[in-house]
C-alpha cells in the first residue's frame, strides 16, 4: 500500500453490494468493480483513519476546487442510520462505497488468492485497502473512495435475500436407487 495519508487499510468491516468479480455499470456509467463497506460506529480506529484520509484528500485536491474547499463538498463516508434506515445491515454503522476501474485483488486470512466467486460475497467480513482522492466533474465536487484490495476474514449471513445452497439442504441419507 502507498505511504500517503490518503491511502488506508480498514479494520474488520462487512461487505455489501459486492461487485469484485465482474465490473458493473450503474445508470449507464462506465462499468466498475465496487463494494459497499459497512463500518460499525464502535470501530473508532477505522473511522478516524477514514476521516483523516478524507481531510488529506481535501488538501491535495485544493487545486481542483479553485484553492478553497467548497462548503457543499461531497464526501464518501455516510451514516447508515440516516441514509439506509430501512436496511438492518446498516444499523448503528457508517458506510462507504468504494470502486475501481481495475479489478481488486481478493485474498483470504492467510493472504492466499481467492478465485472461487462464491467464497467472497455480500455479507462476509474483511479488511480493505482504499485510497481517497478529490474530483471536480460536471459541477460535482467531492472526495471519492478508490477500491484497492480486499482480505476476507470471516463468513457472514449473506445479504440481499439470497441464501447459500449449503444452508438450504441437509445431507441426503436415502441410498435408494431411484433408477431401479
């Protein structure tokens, strides 16, 4: 990871809206890899890193803002209780949507690459490296969050209403041959 104040590694966060295997286009925009990171409000260390990186990105982006930080500058850190009040996964949490035009690396706890797309999903837990940067495009000015790499730490209840197949079935014990 780069040694700048705009690049960080999170603590343990929950993944949502996972699009790290195939890029996805939103509202006709260029397709990107993305994930929403759900950060518990109790994780002060990660939240402080994010806030410091956002502040550093504001300073680095002064030239994009005409030398002065706008009062209405958009920032990526959002309050789940305010912005997603009907989504139980976001209760008592902040969240950040991170994206990248480049596919992120995804590794397990032991830093071994994960290639099985079913192993990393919305609902699992991990750490993420992020970089924050200023933008000024079509009258929109703010700080964006770039997705770098992901380390899966633990499984979690899948989000999005879909259940895992292994949770739906018991082991089939009947040894009758249905073809006879």
